[in-house]
């Protein structure tokens, strides 16, 4: 009966640890998977609570293909991180329903460790790390319980025994983390069919409006000096110049030949070189959203090597999608325009599809004719369009609604006049082309929020933006943001839906507590959390060879390399072995200097003087069975050895009492033969 209660308790504890470990994954798997896992875990918990037997194997045989089939139905394939996570969560929960033997419990514990690693593939946040540390402690406790099959060991005591070796190994792990050479991995994470972001190599109306509802982090930027003003915080990602009616596309590779030299900029315009450091999330796109006019090759600091090229339209692109978080250093020239000699416009930047946007094109032609007989410049035409946007009743809206007309551009410009940034940018480019001025769309990020604690700029998916460029003869491509004409607060303050950046705090404090805080307190907490999160990402998640070399420079190395890291590791190995040897010597000396051992060796010597043959390995309990006259005192001495410190009598007094009792023994070497103790 006791063994059954012990097994029920241990099984319930293991199910509870698995539930805690799976909980962060429920938001990343389909709803059916969460319900499947919760049902299996609750069922297993009820069986353990009642002491009932396991379900029939037929149930498990039917549940297995059901889980695989639902995964295939949800994801459309059986490969990839998302499908693998769904299968791991559902099948681990299912495994608990056949947990009969010690081997089964070991397998479930190891599956729990896999769940921990799978969670870090999705998120490496500080909260995720803290939650998984609790999971590791719980799973180690479960493994330790399996190694203590007798009795009913206390859970807290078992947890202490489980984590003590891990804590002893923590210094070794810390040294390896800091100094083990960080080299590029041979493999990266596989792409997921469902991976997506607010930016892509094309643009459709409403696409960026959807991204504006996502406050997940896109980039963190720190500047060597004061950050640029909001109107200069344009992070250029993709240039779109091919118009197909409903969407804008990037030009073919023939028009995007990479360029090596930096173009010559007009020195008459005020320009300032600004160095910045960027930590970029996995955006799943090839275009690299760098600060506009980043000319020189960025210095990559990530462990994963990324091949970058800069194209003639002045955007940077990776040869592969950005599936890993990365860090880089770069230099941008703030202010000015993209000069003529840098990138002459292709003929396609005047193209418009035949038959589309007839009302908008007619409006543009009428505007052009109203300026005759003078020949208006591109700047004058652009200013006329911006003035019309300011005065014609246009409004900036996340949800402008769907138009019943077949042509959404005509409906936006001439009817409801409500739209998001892509509506304004797309229509502006169409109007400029209709008036004979080359123009194109640029997508990227704009704005962001400066953290007041560490002056770091946080760019979120809600900061995704679209603007326009038009060609001016003699100057080059000039950036113009039509959104600023109707909603200047979008450029100066950005779009922030809800408490941007506070998702981690909301999870930590709870929605109810978060809602009760004052706006000022929320802002302060957001700034503090953002600063801590930035340091966590930089010094833990994104810790790379660059930080290792910086650390060695701080320790005195002038030009550190990987050989120096190896030398440091060798030095720590020697110090570690020396410390281990010193600890072993100290333990041995401590045992030699043990007062109880000194007392017992002195008593053994006393007995030998009185004719008893006592071996060094004899314990007080052994002698108590052979010498009845001393049994009580010897057993008290033996109990003293294992009693808590607060319950021990005075050892010196006990020693003195035993010596007197030995002297009073009637048996001596003169009147009795020597006794051999076995």
C-alpha cells in the first residue's frame, strides 16, 4: 500500500512538471494539440490519484495515428519546427498514459528535456529561461526519485540532492560559456512553411496594416552618439518598382546588380556619419533593413556567417533568408538624397499597367495640364500631391475598409480617402508615374521608440512602413513620405498598438495587475524591462566571438584570437585541477582532524592497553556487542557520530566517562587471557 502511494505521488509530480514544461508551447501549437495534451495529462493525473491501472493499449494505438494525422492536417507536412513541436507535445503527453515501469518514467523525463530544448528554438527570452530552469530542476528531481526506490523520500530533500551536482558544475559551465571558442555552426535552423513577417519582397494593400497590429520585436539599435530624429529613422529594406495592379514587386535580378564602390554624395548638403549597432530578429526575408544611406559593408558579429550585397537601388540583401538572430555594426550618412551617379533609374520605373486606375490617371493628367504652359519640375509635382493630401480630407486609418469598386486605388484617391501607409505610398507613385516622373515604393521600418534608460532604439513589427521615392534630374532619388502629409504623428511617434514591448511584463505580472498600473508606471516598467531584455540578448543569447575578444581585451590582451581563448581555457583547467586537488587534500585533513575520530582512536588505544585486541576498522557498535559493561556508553558514542549537531552531548565529557569505565573493568591482562574482537 505504501509503495502504491509513493508511486502515485511520484507520477503526479512528474505529470505536474511536464505540464509546466509544456505550458509555454501551447501558444505555438494548434488548438487541437493543446487540448490533446491537456486531456492526456489530466487523464494520467486522475489515474495516479485514484491508483487505477493504465488505459488499454487499443486506446493508445488509436490515439497515435490521430495525433500524426491532425499534425499533417494542421501544417500540411510532417517536416519543420512547427510540425515537430506539435508531434513532440502530443506524443509526450500520450507517453504518460503507458508509464508503467521505471524505464517508461526515464523515457518521459528525457522527452521533457527535449521539450525544454524545443522551447528555446522558439524563444530565448529571459522568462523562457527562468521557466525552463524550474523544469530542469523538476525533471532532475524525478530522475533522482527513480534512483531512491525505497521508502518515501521527501521531495524537497530529493530536489536538493538533484540540483547540488548541477550547482557544483555551474562554474565549469560559466567558464565554457565565456571562453569556449564560438565558431560558425555547420547547420542552421530549417525554414518553416508557416514563417512570416510584416515585410516581404512584395507589397499588397493591407499587408503593412496587418503588421501594425504585431508588437513583436524586430530590431534593437544603439548609436555611437545621439540617435537621429524620428524623421530620419528610415530603415530601408526592399525597393519595389514593378506594378501589377494589385501588388508591387521587386525588379528582376538583372536590374539589381550588386555594386562595390560607395557613390559620391553631394558635399553641399549637410551630412553626418553615424555609427550604429543593430541586433536583428529572424525576419525571414532576404532584404536587410538598415538605416538609409548605409554605404559601407556592415561588420557582422553573429556566429552565423551571412553574405551581404548592396544593390544599385541602395538596399542591402542577404543571399539567404534571415532565419537567425544577428548582430552587426554599420555606418550611415544621415541626410541628403541618393545621387544621380549612384543609381540611374530603369525605364520600368515609369511603367503602369494598361487599363488600370483610369480615374486616378485622369486626375494626374488634369493636374499636370493645370500647371501648363510651364514645365513643372518633379519637386513641384510632388509638392502639389502632398498639398492635395493635406487639404483634401484624407485620413490615416488602420482599417479603411474594403471598397466595392474593382480598382482600390481609384476608390482610395477619389472616394473614401482613408488608408494606411501603403495606400498613400502606392497611390503617390502611380500619380507621379502618370505625370511622367519615375517613382518607386520602398518598404522597411520607420520610427521606433527610444528607451530612456540606455538610449536604445526599439523597432517593432508595428513600425513596418512604406514610403516613396521619385527621380529628380540632376539630384537623383529623393525620398518622400506621403503619410507624413496626413499623419505627421505617425512619423514622429510611430504606431504602437497597446503596450508595445510589454508582452513579457504582461505575462509576468498578469493582465489584471498590468491594467491597474498607471500609464507612467507602465512606461517606466517597459523601459526597464526593455533595457534588461537588451542586455540579456546581447550578453547571453547573442554572446559571440566578438564579445569574447572584447572580454579578453579587458583582461589585458591587445589582439586576442582563438588561440588566446584556448590558452585561457587551459589556464582555467590547470586552476580547476589544482583547486580540486586542494579540496581533496583539505577533506582528508579535515577527516584526520575530526574530534570524534581523535576520541575514538584514543579509546581504542586505552582498550589495547587493557588487553583487548581492537582493529582500526572496529566501530563502537561492534565493541558494544563484545564488551557488555561498556555497551551503553559505546552506543552513545556511536549515536553521537550521526546525531544532529544540536542534539549531541559534550564529546569531551563522554570521552572522560568512557576512560573511567575502561579503567574500572575487572578483567585485565594479569588475571584473564586477551580477548580477540571479531
